C-alpha cells in the first residue's frame, strides 16, 4: 500500500493554493450577469444623480414665500415623472407634481397633497412648506466623477442598482471561474434514477460541490464519471481540464483507493503541488495545476469533501474573481467541556454556535465521522482544534471559521447568566 509521501500542515497547504491561484482576466460583463463577481477597477459616476431637481412626493409645486394657511392657489400646469411642465410658477400659482417630476421654474417647495384641500384646479393650503421642502436636489445621491464603487467590491443587488443609475450596461469585473465537478466511485448512483443495489450509495458530493461553487460565485457543471477505472477517469478529467479553470474531483485519492494515482495525474500533465494535509477531515486532499487550470482532488467522504471545498477551493475561486471578502469570518469560541484532539493533526471540528454572556459557546454537532452528511446541516462553524496532547480546557478561547454568517447577526439565543 502506498502511503502519503509528505503530509503538509494546513496553513502551508492554504498558502500553496493561494500562491498558485491566478486572477482571471477582466471582462466587461452585462449588468444582468455580474451578480457575485467583483469590480476590477473603481467605478466612477458618469452623471449627477438624480440628474435634475425633482419632487419627493405627490402634491403641488409652489413658491414658499406665497405660502399662508388658507390661501387659495391656481393650478396652471402639471409635471408627472418623465414629462416636465411647460409653464413656470408665478405668484399664487401652483403646478400639480408627482414623485420624480421635474421641479418647474420659479418653484422652491413642494407641498404634499395631504397638506392641501386636495386635487383640483384650485386648492387651499393647510400646512406651510419651508423652502426646499420635498425637493430632491440634483446630485444629492452621487456627483459626476465620484468613485461610487471601489475595486474589489462584490457585485450584489445594491451595487447593480447603483451602477444602473449611472447608465452602466456592463461592469468591469473579473471573469467568472468555470468549475467542472466530477465524482469518482463505482459504488455511486445518480440520485433519482433508480434504487440502490447492495453496496451502492447515491452520489451526493458532485451536487453539493456544484452548489457550493455557485454559492461562491463560480459557474459550475457536473461531469458524471462515477467509475474507479483509471482509463475512464483519465478521459473524463482530461476533458474537464480542457474546459475548466478549476476541476474538482471527489473520491479516489485516499490510500486504499488511489483510482486517481500519481501516474494518472502525470499522464494528464498535472503537476502535483501537494498530496496529503495534516488535517481532519481531509487528509488525502490533492492539489495540482496544469497550465492555467487548477485541480483539486477532494476526499470522497462527504464531510471531508465539503470542508476541504470550503477551506481550499472556495477562497481560491474568490481570489480568481478578485473578491476582497474571500475569507470566511473567524471568531473566538469556547467549549463548556474539556476537548481533547486524539488525531495528532489539526481538527476542523463541526460545531453549532450559541451566544452567551461569556461569548460564543461552541458545541460539537455530535459524532465527527466524515461520512455523516446530516452533521453538515447542523454545523454553524469549524472550530480549529490543534493537535496539542494536553487538550483544551473549558472556557479557553479557540479560533473558529464561521460557515453560517447569518448566525453572527441573528444574535443566537442568549443564555441566562
Ligand atoms: P474514497 O475517497 O473514494 O475512498 O471514498 C471515501 C468514502 O466516501 C466512501 O465511503 C465512498 O463511498 C464515499 N464517497 C465517495 N464519493 C462519494 C460521492 N460522490 N458521494 C457520496 N459519497 C461518496
Ligand atoms: Mg472511491
């Protein structure tokens, strides 16, 4: 049996991945397709926004110096949004105006219809507006030439809205990485196609990895190759390497399996960067490159596959896209009981989080077996338990990687002191 040649430490593996991750080229990408990407350069305002003084309410545009409670005004024109009034306003006159309507000449205030006797050819005033009331000034949102979005910012719905107000039809973003995901294992069956025969299981990894890659902002597709036959795999991986920026396989990399062995990788022209990390779950992780393409060989165990994806593949994809927020947040957590790491390597322990008056309390989600997919649905964070033999005492602060960021802002259920 072939053992790992050289296991490296987790921070070393992380560094090797990030160091060899290329930034993808910049591509002007249509507004509707840029979600989840990141700005490659600062975006500046092309115009003042709003472009003209306009009304914030439905009502009447008047001269504030004419305003007196009970005074009757003549309505001389109207200014709905998109259709400026032809007339301007003289003494005792008003123009009926709607939200977004251009402020007519002579006007310095808009009175809400609710503060008048109502719609009509005449109205009387019930409440006096101050100068400037209900007028949204040109340029009050953004000024032409201002940097409105900094390079590295992720494109979300608000960023798309802001760019659109400036007339940008496309955004200068780094190209979206193309990810091809492949499962290996003769025991695997496509979910939804048939019942399992003895010894078979459903392929969950490829679906999970595609979903996680899309969540990270990548474009991802599955290439089904659930076989342990080296020749079949070689053909499939070769095709994946041709079309992808990142190929992610799962299974076939552990010592007893080795369907994807060193020879297969060599024949594919993949340069091995590392194979084996002193880390649980995920010891057999493989990482290599071929030209501009990266290949991650994740372990087959579903928990190992997902944790390795999160810790190694996700930040690499986000780095390719130029995302500033590529790292998951890290917080200090504590345990109530003593924790002993018996594995002799760093353990990324799946924990749930609860906010207490002492900080964030971490609790193991139960058994830490690498095949327990249900445990992933319960994990809020990965607590990083070092391999020191003397254990972690109750209350001792431990670093944790937060998987569910919403947990931090939801406040958790505060525990009584
Ligand atoms: P391997 O790394 O190929 O030795 O697989 C380790 C364990 O993970 C075995 O129990 C496999 O059956 C399981 N496994 C491998 N690939 C998948 C997959 N795509 N979906 C679910 N389980 C898998
Ligand atoms: Mg296998």
